[in-house]
């Protein structure tokens, strides 16, 4: 007898439907899976056989053929265990065929019949809804993320026996319900706050500008000056994540298997801080079975690279495409996968190998050649994609002991969110969302300067020898500073402040 069960698999961060066809025919006992299954799918034969036996049912002693359609796409993962088991039981007439015809099924089986979690249940639930299916059966641990999808019923199951009893009408499964508004009503308090940071007013202002316009930023300063401390507090001043952004980000964490069991959605902007020993595949994504890298896990959030000059040069160079295109394309012989990677890059580095170049409190023992070699690890094309360069000097003792009240992150976040709202209205008819994403055409339209501002900018270009890309960066930063001031036009003081945020351009001229 033939049975058909609907399941799903993931390519990139999106899911596609897979029809699991099970045919049981008379003949010598055999169990064959076709349809380009990978090793983890082929191994499901033993898990399914043991789970059915240990759940108290008889495994058919016949010729079993399982086809995973479409057969032109490689299938991987353990999520086909449950639909294959249900298909075998339906083909054996232990489950009514009509009971399994209107739902999508996914789950991994233990040998004792328990159902384990799988990766990617959120995009699979979205695919089921788009295909018009009314319900999806998911492992109990995946219930929260599947229930986020509206207009589809998420039915969580814990054992194969429970699911069989449900299909046979012996028991009911309580649908999982999700209150989206309650998730986003949670307090937005962060563990770290800028009120705890003494001094570094220039750096805090630069971070505010970067957050307001979505600009990439690099901090240069001696060890102990607070670069890492400042960077880790950036999420506390970013605008709250929207529902659409949360869905995009949650899908990436879901397919990576990095979503917590008690977490339905990512409700805060991600902050990723990989170690400098990371490989290019770990940073950008890839592997034999491609998985999202850190740049995609930081989507709609912050990617922080501490000790930037310690990263391998070829690893840093792979950042150029995602910084420019806001996505990552990974090509393999069988398929090409694109992962979203729209993130704000924040980097930190020492000014020289010993870390004390230009520090008034310590003497630098590095030669000019050592300093040039150290800084050359950061290529020009990569540096050109970083809008804001800010020096973070060591904090004087009196500032550390001042103990006065510092501006809290909530006040900074309010200004940032207000500036972002201005940008959203400005770009409402375009496919960009913040000033950092403006192209040359947008800069000409939205970043016009008056005579005095233009003269100041021209003088800076002549003195610093800025490139055309650096010129555009200054204009975009000026536009963001004007938005923070709620100014329609870019004023001379906005341009002057923006020029201050190109410290590496100045140091190149000085060197």
C-alpha cells in the first residue's frame, strides 16, 4: 500500500516542502530510501525501525521503499524520521490515511520512540502556511518558534505513541498558542548601560552617530581604554527590533540550531563577538553542508571584531562582500545559497603592536616600520567600508574617580530611534532603511551642502587627500548628525564633526 506524508527541509534560511512517499509491497524484507538522501537521512532507517518496535507496534516484514520528493534536491538532517515512521504506519493501515493528509510533520526519533527537536521549524511552519496547510506537527521543544507563525495550528508532540493515538482519534493534542505582543512588551533593559562608563564622551558620541545611521565604526586606542566595554553596550542604544526584522533573524538562528528551547523569537538585536582565531567559513558561513556564519547571525544587529589586526588577513577580506551587498552567497557544486547579513560592523584595535603609540601615559617602543606593518593588516578596501574612525585614549584617573551621573543608554536610544524614524520616512519609497546604505545617487539627492559646508569639506579633502569613497562617507555621516539634530539641511557644524570621525585618514597623512 502507498502512503504520502508532507514534510519539509531547509535551503539557506528558507524551507521547501518535501513529500514523503512510502510504499509497502510483498517481497523479501528490505528498507530503501531514495530521493538523494544524505547519510543522516539514510541512517533514519534504524531509528525508525527501533522507534516503531519500542513503541509497541509491529514493523512490516515486507519490501519498504521511501521516496523523498522532489528527488532532484539533496536531503539532509534528521527531521524526516517522524514522517517516515508515520508513512510506514499509514501504509500498514495502522493510521487512517485521511488523518495525515492535511498537516505537515517533522521530527527526529529516539530509539525508544521519543521525538527530538530539529533545526529550522520556524521557516518550515512558514512554508506550510504559504502552501495552505492548516496545521503542523512539531517536536515539543520546537513548539514556541512554530507557534509564532499566524494562521496555522502548531501541534507539539513528545512521543510516537502520542502521535499515533492522536491520528487514530484516541486522544487530543493541545495546540501551542503564542502571544506576539507580549513577547515584544518585555522590558528592554540591558545588562550593560552607558551610565556605567566614565569619561570617553567623544567615543560615546561617535557610537551614537554610528547607531543612528547604521554606520560601521572602528575604535583605535591603547589597552584598557574601554574599547570593548563601549562596544558591548551598543545594543542598549540601538532602535528596538521590529517584528519583521525579528522573523528574519529568528529564521537564521532556527536553521543554525542556536535558538534556545524556551525562546520563541529573537526579540533583541543580536550582538556577535567572534574570537580572532575564527576561520573564514566560521565568519562568512559555509562548510560541507553550508551553515550561516557570524555575519549572518549578526543580521539586524552588531558584529564586533575585537583586536581587529589579530584576525587573519584572508578572513577579514571575506567581509568585503557582505559589507557591500548585505548578503552572503555561498556556491557549491550542487547548489548556491544566499544568507542575509545586514549588520553594523564595530571593530577595535590597538594603534601599534605594543598598544601605546600616541599614549601620553606610556612610552611606545615600536618603530615606524613596525607600526606600518601592523596597520597594513587592515587592507585599504576593507577600511574604506568603515565610515567612522574614532580614537579612544586612556581615561584619566580623575574621570574614573569622578563618580558623577553619566547619561543612561535609554536617553541615547531615544535620540537614535528618533533619527532612524526620520530616515525611515525619507527612504519610505526606497529599498534602503538607514543613511549608511545610501548610494552615490542618494547622496547627491539627500546630502546637499551649503557654500560654507562645501568649502570646509573641500579644504579637508585637499589637506587630508581623501578618496572619493571617503568623501561620500563624510557626507553620509553629516546627514546622520543632521538627523540627530532634527535638521533638514546639513550645516557646517555637522560636516566639521563628521570630518573628525576620519582619524585614520589624518594619521595616514601624518605618517
